[in-house]
């Protein structure tokens, strides 16, 4: 019962923190623009958040191996709360400027870089004690908790801004993360040294995620040596392929968000195309996330992920041809959104069945670094790319890139390398 209570607490923490983050995302640009009078400052927080993530492979290597308990993760969230309070406190004092915006981005970026992958790793460790397949299912439910806030938070934030203005919402994320930290303090379980893992060979279609985790001194204990991220990816070719697909998807994500927004303006319907696309994507991803806990453990992990990226890429390619129809845009985006939770759930499953201990924490950190760093770089360069090539061609090329990497990294064109024998870690 203790493990189940701990798992429920971690899922609740995910929901609380993301509800706060998504509501604040609506209000923060408005406050930044009102306080500084400069449009460029609205992107300072997002840009500053990406810097710690991009450098976390070096500065966070040892720290992430110490985040093995609910209390330790609550401490990380407390640091994040401190960073989140910089802007609302400054606004209350009438002193918000670019320094405050950059500071809150850097502090919260550091906390997110180590806290987010550590939460997934601890959740997987807690689930391992409950039997085969539990970790993959609970990580899928965590993804559902995260995606449900896409639907709930924006209209709530819009209503709150209309009723009271954006300033009060600045406290929302700090409150949500603070509540999440309090909930994590109730988690009594800790990361395990080595586990039996998720025996994927016991479930249909688990051919590419069937090895027992462990088998490396680097993962022998939560407090042992911290493996380098590149070494973990080199040791596990399936995880490396999955992370590559995730990274390419993050890099070209700007083509969907910025591309549809610009296409809408070019066709005389500003805001309509991106609204239809995001609504469809959010609805499709919510349905996919709801089905993922039951479906992901029964499907071949690498093949499922590659198929999801092919579907998303194909939807990108088709979008420029249907800009005259908002329902078609929503349907195409929904198809891509539906596939993503299945792909992400499959990647989480690969990590949980192929690694444990220090390697597991490093693998989750590597995935976060590659994906989130790629998203930041894509958004940074996305406007210039669309300006040079046009929104429609950019969407087509972005979609083709996702299809191509899925075909190459998936289990079809290039066979998955044979695994090395895994030696037992039990004495």
C-alpha cells in the first residue's frame, strides 16, 4: 500500500505543477510587456530556462544521482518556487525588469533540468516493486496527467485574466509547485539499487524491450558513480534511437506552432489555424494518453515509437494542403497528437526495462536534455527559417525529417543491434 500511495502522490504532483506552469504561461508575457514595454523581454524567461538544460550534462551529472527520494525532489521544487516568486514579488514592488525575467528563467531552468527526469526515474523505481509492466503504465498515466493540463489550464487562465488581470496568475505556478513539493514530502519510498525491472518478454510485442535491467557497475546503487549521458546512450542502442527520434521531433516542433500561426496570418485568418491545430492536437493527445497505459506494454516499443513519429511527420506534410479547412487541420493535428503519447510511453518503457539505478536516472536526463534542448534551439531559429523558406515549405520539410528519422532509427531499415549478454547483478 505504501508504494501505491507514493505513486499516487507523484502523479498528483505532476498535475499540480503543470497546471500552475500552463496558467502562468498565459499571464507572464502580458506582465512582461506591461512592465517593461519591450516585446523582446517576453521571451527572456523561456530563453533563460533553456540554458541550464543545455549545459546540464556537465553541471548536473553528480547532483541527479542524489535525487533518489521524495524529500530530495521536494527540495528541488522548493528551489523552483523561489525562482518563480522573483517576478510576482518584483511586480508587487513595481520593479520588474529584464534582470528579474532572466533570473526566474535561470533558477527554474536549473530546477527543471534535474527535477523532471529525476521524478520519472523515482516513479519507475517505485513501480518496479509492484511487478512487471507497472512502471510503463504509471509513466503513461503521468504523461496523461501532464497532457490533461493542456485542456484545463488555458481556458481557466483566460477566465482569470478577464476577471482579475494577469498579475494574480503570476502566483499560480508558485502555488502549484509549492503544493507539489508538499505532496512529494509524503513519498516514503526511495530509488532501489537494482531491480528485476519490467520483463517485456512476458507481454506480447515486447521483443525490443525484453532485457533485464542492470548489468553494469555504473547502475549498481543510487549513490554510486554517475555515468555520463553519452555513455548510457552508447551502451543502449534502442534508447539512443528513441532519443534521436525525440530530439528531431523537438527540433522541428516550431514548424507546427509558428508555421500555422504565420500561415493563418498569410491567408487572412490570423489565430484561426493555430487555434484549430492546437485544439486538435491537444484533444488527440489526451485520447492517446488515456489509452497509452493499456496499449504501450503490449506493443513493440521501438516500432511503436517510430510509427508515431511517421504519423506526426505525415500530418505536418499534409497541413499546408488543407489550410482552407479548419476541421481538416484539427483532424490532422489530432492524428499526430494521438500518436505522440504512445511514442513517448514506448520510449519511457524502453528506459525502464533496459536500465535501472544510476543508469536509469542518466537515461531520463539524456532524453530531457536532447528533447528540451532541441525544442529551445528550434524555437530560437524557427522564425528565421520560416522567414527564408516560407511556412508551408517549412512544415513539409519538418514533416519529412520526422518520417525519415523514424524510418532510419526504427526497426525496419536498419535492424536493431543484437544485445550483449546481461550479467546478473544478484549475488
